[in-house]
C-alpha cells in the first residue's frame, strides 16, 4: 500500500468515473458509520457517568473530555491528508483507515468499564477518540469519492441516518442493561455499563467490516496513479505542509462555516457533559454528590432521552435530503439549529421525566442536520483531489470549539452559572441560537447571503 505525499489527485475525482449508486449500495457503503456512531453514542452518554461513578466533580468534567477535541484536531486532518495520497489495489484508499480506527475503538470500548481509577478511564477515552477519529474522517471523504454530486445529499444524510441509529441503540442499550443488572463492580461502575460497552465492541468492528467487504473503492486513473507513485519519496512533513497550505487557500464557505461551528459545537459539548446532571436535578431533585443511586437512575433515563432524539435523527434524515435539494442547505440548517436552541431552553424546566422527550424531537432533527447538511455545502465547494484533507479541516472546525469548551467551561460553569447544570443547558441553547443566525450568513455558490 502506498501512503505518499504531494499533490496527487483523489481517485474518482473526475465525475465521469463516478456512476450513480443504488440506494442499497449507498446503505452498504455507509453501514460502517453505524458502528462508529454506536461507539460515539456510548461516549456521549456513558463516559461522563463513568467519570462520576469514579468520583469526578462536575467542574472537572470539561477538562476530562479534552481527549475528543485534541485527538480530532491532530488525527483527522492528518488522516485526511494521508488517505488522499494512499492507494492499495487490495485495500483501496480510505478503507485501511476505517479498519485501523474500528479495531482501536473496539479495544478501548472493551476495557473502558474495567477502569479502576479516574485517570485510567480518561486515558482509555484518548485511545477511543483516536480510533473514532481515524475511522470517521475517511468516511466523509469516502462519500465524495464514490458519489456524483447529484447524490451528495443522499450520501451524507445516509450517514446522518446511521448516526441516529447507532447512537440510538447505544443509548437504549444503557437503559436495557440497567433493567437487567442492578449491581456494581468493585470499581463502582455498574454492570449495565459493561453490557453496553461489550455490545459496542462488536458493533464497532462488525459494521466496518461489512462496508469494507461490500463496497469497492474507485481506482485511480493511470495519470492519478503515476502522480501517486511520483511522490512516494516525499518528506514525512509534507502532509502537515499540505494541511496548512489547504487552510490558507480554504474556500470562503468553509471560513463562514467555521463561525457557525464555533457556537454549535461548544454548545453540544456543554449538553453532553451536563445533561445527566440536569435531568437528575429537574426530575429526581438530587445530584451525584447527594445520592449516587438516584443519579444512576437519572443517567439511565438520560440514555433513553438521548436514544429518543437519535430515533428522531434517523427518521428525519432522509426528509432533510428532500429539503436540502428543494431549498437552500443553509436555510435548512439554520432552522434546525433554532429547533435545538428552543429544546435546550425548555428542557431544564421539565420535571416530568416523560415530558423530556417532547423537546428532543426538535433536538433530534437538528442533530440529523448537524451530521449531514453542512457537508453538502462543503463537498460542493472543495476540489475533488483534496476531499480527505478538507474533510479533516472541517473536523478541526468541530474540535477546536470543543477544546475551547474543555479549557474554559469549567470556570464559566462555576463562576458565572452558579455550578447549575440547568443553566449549562440553557447557555448551550443560547449558543445554538447564535449559530443559527451565523448559518444565514453562509454564501453558498450561486446564492446571496440572507439579511439578519
């Protein structure tokens, strides 16, 4: 397998080599995204409760989640640049990275419930995130490699469908196993966590293997292959040089999207870190410090709530395909972000646990948009030979706000929000509203930005 540097073209960069795929073929090629997102779902809902079971203070949760943004910042653009320059007649261009990432995820998922200390859990999260990022970034480029532009919306929103399905089942598994196993291990982590993570171990590698088996990659043309071979002796620093050069030449749409992502992903990290604590306070009238058993119930119910919004995600994903094709993608995304804004402003005041599902309808639609619609705008604005590196740069726009959040929100939470998890969710809602307004400023090719 050649992993080379330089300005080689991406396989399938020419539209004439990319025939339209059937719906079943698009499902098969994206099925591996299910396992990646199953792993991500466990990370969203179960990692912070694991930290809490290991006696972490709420104020320390942001910094304990630093692994996600840091590994994403480093790994995704690097993997994108490397996969752009990789070709193996047997394994292809993107699929080797899917496999390595999925295997790493599975190992970390298996060992996570055995964490005996807080720092062991935090260390395994770094391994888990490294695997997730290694697998996820090439999957974005894979869609742009394989599909003609007319099918971009269907391809990326199929990934949104599997995002919703994977995260839904991950969250439901937490609640399911909680009903079966009520005892805890010697390290204080309940046995229901073990069951969910063991299922994730199988799902992570199994679904990726299915996509690898069923979906061939488009081979490079003779000219593209010659360009790849010509750069096999390139410097090990060239992928990093290419990343910085690509950033300096980034299309205007991506700079505008970066502003949206600053508010959007800062807000989402706030939600994932504090939703279980907010639900414990509003519904169970307690906290992890006051009653760990009741907090455990709240964490399990949080799995159901998160699972429900992801059910909405996979049910609405293909509807967003129609909307994105009929209307501007930026209008669709802005509207969806407003739905999420309203959901997080309302949710902390709900005291009936069953009513928590109502605002999650809007939140789930927004999550479907977040995982698909912006990539439609990106894929139409970047050169085909740089699909991988630019999808990695887009992920940098995601993880930099997350990294800022992990470094700053502990202080914001303590000194400005009164250490109140309900206020953390409302703060996130306000940020999503700002992101919606910023989305309207994105100028997609052939469109004039809306006045706001």
